[in-house]
């Protein structure tokens, strides 16, 4: 049956209605608007697209956005693993509070996070003036952008890895220890491979979020062209100049690079699953 | 059995054999645990707790009265109402979508299911600014559809419908992603039993499915609502930021902040942060109380 019809027979009612609502809303809200962007992009033509994206200002904005998003996601890979490990394995006062607080970046609107981080890390801010004493400026530099991106992408790795750590059976670790492996070796050779798929999923989610982030970054970034101007901000600037073509070109470049990156991460994930089994 | 348990309590301390503590092989040494906890807590304090504290301390920096007074301004009131209206429309729409999509994906087998799930997740990998741009292009005066709608008095871009659509775009997957794994896990045996006993499809949904998914649905709605009220990038692009008309709470924060109205900006931020904290508390309570009825990743 399955080979012939699009869906296998079921006694359950409501497929038509559910499919109707799903596809109508999905098309209206998401698919048709994205198609509109791609259609308008197709009108521009490749040569014009390359000329627009190839300008120094656009290239440096794209490079800044993707580089800092990657570095933030990388930092969160380590911090997220540490937080998840701590929450799953250690007992310490306030564990449940920390567990709940990890989702704070999901609960706090980006504009709120943006102005709070900026005042906190500005040269005259509570934390910023301490760093200023060491000659380190955070707000209005790349470091500030990175910090905001770390903030917004913090929960992803924790939330994907934590349940996997909780499901690891202690027997596996005991077996490894019995066979003479010390703790670090057990962690690297036994535990880490089991966590790799979840780590990569969290990394990809965090990266995607950080690349597109706008609200929390624009306050702390300083927004100097060529230096601290992120790609989403450049899209907004182009729109305010009514340069729709310019905005479309940057948006399409961002979409293309994002999908390419997610494709690579998916590929790595498939390879790691093949190597370590379906953990 | 450790030797020291057998010793009578009155035995002199010196008589105890040197006690060798068994090394626990499935955890890290104590110094490592302490160092990791201290490092992580410091980083989380710098990243999460201090910013939250900063919001409230800046809002109250000129006293409670000044903070409350800044909310009395008509633009601020309009922004609050607009944000509430946006969430009130966008969240139920996305909840309806989430239920329909989860019903379709969890209760039926059809081709292209994985592709459909990928499409539902699409808004997560699109920048909110790009989302706003897409909607602006589709409904703006530059497109045939937009020109037609404007000619017939339906303004989407730089108006409330655009804000609602942009909010729906960025929060689109939240409820569906929460419900799909829960409904997939529950299977369809209970619904089939109800149908066999003669219940109509609608009644089966209302009396069998809905009670099973209510906490997961509430969980998804909470997350969706938090993001909907706080959305900035997509709304900033499509709203045109017309004062007193298309300014939502997050846009009002930006405007006040850029005009150096620190108390006004942070009071509005504190209001949104409080809503976020209420959401976080409700979500945490759900995780503690109804863990078995939520998606697997929330079961701690």
C-alpha cells in the first residue's frame, strides 16, 4: 500500500483538516514570504548579486557575523557541556535554580539582554570598569558582540546534551575503569563519543541562532562600518536607505552560508553516528 | 564490608585500622568537581544573573516612583497594549498550527514527513531580520500582492498585521516542536479505542487527546509567548517604527535607550523581564510536576 499511496491507511480521523491547517499556515507565514525573497533575488541576477555582496563593507559584515557566531557557538560547546555535566552529575546547593536559570536567555527578550549587557560591560559599567582596569574593552568591540552571542546561544548545548548524560549507564564507565582507564581517558574515549551527536545538534542550533541575532547585538556592538557592523544590521541599514536590492543580496548570502554550514554539520553528524553507532 | 562498622562504638579511636576510602570510579576527583562548579557558576553569574540584576537596578536607579511614572507616558502604554495584542493573536494561531501539525505528523504515516518537520523548523535557521525582510517584500508596495492589498485598504507593512505576521514567523515552530515528540510517544491506541467505542473524531480529540497533551501544550505556549512578546529584529524591520502606532515594547526599549531615557528604557525592560521570569517559573514548575507528560528532553 505504502508504495502506491502517499499515506498509509489509518482509522484515525482528521487528516484532511490537520493537513489543511498545517499547510495553509506554513505556506502563508513561512514558505511564501521566503519564496518572495528568493524570487526577488532571482530577478537581480548573479552578476549584480556578486557585485553587491563583493563590496568590502558587505564582506566584512558577513565575515564578522559568521566568525563571531562560530566562536560563540564553540565557546558554548565547552561551557554548555560543563554546565550540562554539572547539572546531571554533581549535587550542589542551588542546583535546581541553576537548572532553571540556564533558560534565562530564552525568557529574556533580546532587546532587554542587549541594553543590560551593554550597561554592565561598558567602560563605566559594573563589570566593564574592572576589565577596563586591565586595559580590556568589551562593549563596542568585537568582544562585546561575541559576549552577546554567547548569551543568546547559551541554552542550546546544555538542553540537548543534559538528557543524554542522564541516560548514560554507569556500568559503561565502571567497565572502562575496571579495564584500567583513568577518568580522563574514560571521558574522552567512552563518554564523549556518546555525547557527540547531541553536542553537534546543540552547536548547530546555537550557531544558527547566533548568526541571525540582531536585538542583543546592536546595542553592544558600536556598529562601526567595516569594524563592528554585523550582517543583519547592514540589511536593516540598506532597508532604511530603501536599497531593497542591497538588502535582498545580503539576506540571500546569509541564507546560503547558513544552509551550507548546517549541511556540513549534518554531514559530520551522520559520519559520527556511523562511526560510533546510533548513540 | 568495611572493617570499621564492626567495631564497638566505645573502641578508642587509635584502635581503628587505617580506613581506606574506596575511590569512586564513576566520578571526578573532589578538587576537579569543586573547580568546575566554581568556574561555571562564575561564568553564569557574569552572563545571566548580573544582566538580570542590572535591568532591575537601572530601572529603580531613580526610585520606584520615577520608574512607574515612565510607564504612564501614552506611547509606553500604547506599546504595552500593542505587544499584548500581538501575542494574543500570534500565540493562539501558532498553538492551533502546532496542534494540527502534531496531529498530522504523530497520528498518521505519510511520505515526506521528515521534510515537513524540516520545513516547520525553518524559522529557527532564518535570521529574524531576514524574516522581516521576506514579509516586507511580499506585502510591501513593491510586489503585486502588496500593491493590490494596499489599493484595497489592507496595509500589512508598517502596520499591526505585519507585526503579527513577523511575530508568528519567528515563533512558528515552538508549539509544534513541543507537541510532536509527546504525541508520537503516546501513539494512537487510546484514540483508536475511543473511536471503536463510537466517539466522533472531534469528541475523541477533546476528551482523549487534549487531556493527554495539555501540559505539553501549555509548555509550548509559554515558550512561544515569551518569544512573541520579546521579538525585536523581525518586528523592527516590518513595523517602520512609527511612534504611537507600530512601536511594541521591545522597540520602545530601543527608542528610549537611544534617547538616553535610561529609566524609561530599563523600566520597560524590567516589565518584560518580569514577564519572562514568570514564564520561566511556570515552565520550571511544569517540568517538576508534569515531567512525564512533557517531551523527553525536559525530564530531569
